[in-house]
């Protein structure tokens, strides 16, 4: 386990060094009903980089553009030492169908807007934010490669897309000599583990570093929810607004609360907080490069950074794994069965790769 933010990891099959926890800048600004005002956001930024953190995640549409603008202001004096990641595809101008989507027109316009808002000449990492099932992958990959060749983007990546499409894109990029995808951003935490079926194994095989967002399941794993929240009406505070959102999207369920209770029990045994345990579990996955932490206050960020120091016993780790375990489904369950292994491998001894 990494114990500091400056114990850097390589991002996918690239030479880019990033911190083991990324700072999520979606909390920079209050336009979404929760988040940090400018002065508080500056404290979050300063705390993170002073600890050696260099990997900061944003998007052009986060907090209606405030996230990128504040980040550009904060990063101005240390731009070269930071890895700034942003995204494109989400709609910028209602009524203009070409202001969003993965196509070339949206891609180039979005990158120019992000460069202006971040007040920089280049983006370290650009994600395709949301897959739309309409734009030809060759158009996307060629556009991304053009931006890399122009020096406006250094590395390209993808988020929220099917595993089969990502692997196909990576193969096409390789065959055409275009810039490869180096990162995959997905929702992944003890409650949402669907990425273990195909996305995370695919990323390891195809050379993409996995960057989990919502590693604490929107705060559910911090232990601040109870069964009463399933029927209660939140107040109008920042926390209440976030609670209302999480309840509205179905993030708070009986199953989620049961998993959160196990996290809380393990945290008590370790003398740690539930947030630290939830993040530390995600960090242990060898397929994960850097979870994104979305702290709203310096105290929350300080607590989150403590996850780097958490070590589990084998029994504690087994309890956490069991609490959030999912069926991998076909064909994974069938291929992992003793009968199928016997039929395909016989007595052949194969050393598993780590």
C-alpha cells in the first residue's frame, strides 16, 4: 500500500506518473447545490499539492465551468508539475445538438473551451466523458490523435463506455498508429462492483489505468446514512442537497446500507474512519491506479488522505470482499468453475500473473 501522495504510479501503459489518489475538482464551486466556494476550494487544492499530490480531475461542465476556471487559477504557478485531466462530450449549450457528443466538432470546440477556462496551453489527459453509441470510433480516435500531434493534449482516455467498445478502440488505435487510450474512468466502489466483470480486466489487458470515481458511493460508505434516510426528507443544507440527490438516483438502498455497516465495523476495529476503509479497499485492487476523492472541506480531504496508511488483516479484507461481492455472470462464472478448469487445463500448472 502506498503511504504518501508522492508515491507515484504509472498511468496505464504510459510513462506518466500520477499520485495514488486523484483530487476531484467537481466540488470546486457551488452551482450544483453543494461544493466549496473559491476560498475553500483553494484550501483543498493547496492541501493536496503540498502533500505531493499531482493528479487533478475535472470536466468542462462541472459546476457550469467554475471547476475548470478555479482550477486554472490555482494551478497557474505550478502548472508544469501537475497532471490536469478534463473531459468532453457532455452538452454545453442547450438547443445546440453539436455542442456535446464525442464527434470531431464537439471534441475540438470542447478542448479549446477547456484550454481557455484552465488558462493553459495543453491538457495532460483528455477523457471522452460519456459514450453515445452514434459517433464512429475512427472519427473519435483520429480527432484525439490530431490534438495530440498538435500538442494541445498529451494523453487520451475514456470514461463511461462498454468494455467491448474500449478494447475495440484500443486495437484500432494500435493498428492505425494513433495515440492509445491510457486511462479508463469508471464508477467503482464496494457497492458498485460491476467493473470487475469486464471493464477492469479489459483495462489491465489493454494497457489502461483504471481511475474510479465515486469510490465512496456518493458518501454512502462514509457511514452518514441510516435506514431512516430511506424515508426521511433531507434539509436544505449542503449535505441535505447531496442527500436528496443520492436518494433521488437510488444510491441509498438497503443493500448499500448493509455494506456500509460492514465498512463501519472494520473501521472501528482499525481505529480508522469508514471513508478511509472504503478508499483503502479500492486502492488495494491491482487493476486500480488512482481513485478520485471528491472532498468538500479540508477536514474531509485530510480524512480521505488517511486511506493511504490503512492496512487490512486477511480476515478484514475477506469480510469487505464478501459484503459487496457480486456474481460475475456468464461466461466468467462458467470459465472459473472447477469442472471447466479441469477440462481446459488438466494437470497443467500455470503460475498466475500478478
